C-alpha cells in the first residue's frame, strides 16, 4: 500500500496567524511540509510571524505573506509568492472566515456583503487558484461550519455564506478528475477559540457545549488530525464535507 506523506510538500494555509490555521501550520511542518503562512491584515502580522517561527522550531520552512483574500489579485499573488519561494504548491488549506450572529431582520446590507466576501467569494477564488497551481495529486481543504446541518436561527448570513462552499467543492472535485487532486471540506463544531466567543453570550456558550457528546466545545486539536488525514492517507475522500463536531450536528 503506498504511503502518503507531507514530507517536502508545499502547503498554503489561508488564515494561519492564529487559532486553527496556526496549529495546522505547526503540525504539518513537524511532518516535513513547507508552509506558506497567510495573514489578512497588518493586525495579524505578529501572529503570522510567531507561526512561522514555530514552524522553523519544528524543523520546517515557512514564508509569511499578507493578502486580502476577498480580492482575486491578492489571492493570485499569494500563490505566486508560494511558487516563487518553493517552486511548487501541493496543498491548500483555507481556514479564513468571519461570523455574524443576528436575527435575519437585523442583518445589514454591509454585513451581508462582507460575510459573503469572506466566507464565500474568498473560498471560491482560493479554490480556483489552487486548482490552477497545484501539482497533480494535490489536496484542497476548506474549513466550513457544522451549522450547515443545523436547524437554527441567528446564523442565517454566517451559515448561508458558508453553504455555497459545499457546491464549489463538489463541482471542483469533479472538474479535477484525471489529476488525482482531492477537494474536501471540514465542518467543525463551535470551536473554543477567540473566533467564537465575541458573537456569543454565556447562555449560548453553555447551550453549544451541551450539544456535544462530552459537554465541551470543539478544540482546534480535535480538528487538525482530520486535516492531516485528508492531506495524506485520506486522499481517496473527494467532494465531501466531514462534520467533525462530537455530535453537535449530524447529516
């Protein structure tokens, strides 16, 4: 049986300055990958540099690059920098996202446009550019949300702007037949990170915790093994969305 490894693979990680993206960068570097650490704005630069330093400490190589992923030219520039630094790109993992929790009657046009730009448009063009740039046998992974399988209010524009990614994934995975590139999503439950808490109250945090099998939020450490699996031995999974959430939602 062939062994699938991250050794000497070049992995572009969208949103790698903190939380899940940062941990993915460190973990794949420990397995021999070369990492492109993306961050979105100057406020995230220090975090991205710390991620790159941790990659180096793990024995890996990393470069850091700022890009607004809602701008196609900057997505293209991110991959151009990756190829310039490492001569190729093998994998893309996009963790970038944005959340708004509001009644549908309260969501503004500006919020709607921003959410779809970050969660849908950026995901689309990251996948598109990856499809153009990846070596045959590559892997494309996007982080979505377990709310895609939830029956709930308040997250209409958040879950709604993530939902198209499932369709993008199915289409692209089919279009890439013949190149042995797999395209998948991971849908975590609410994660115990700084991304989650600003939109929630104490009561809602307690509710989210109660909805998993151990009464806890999803930890980023729970998600990384599934990312690594899809990047390696999970190559035969294709066009799928994996709900990794301790039973928070099922489908």
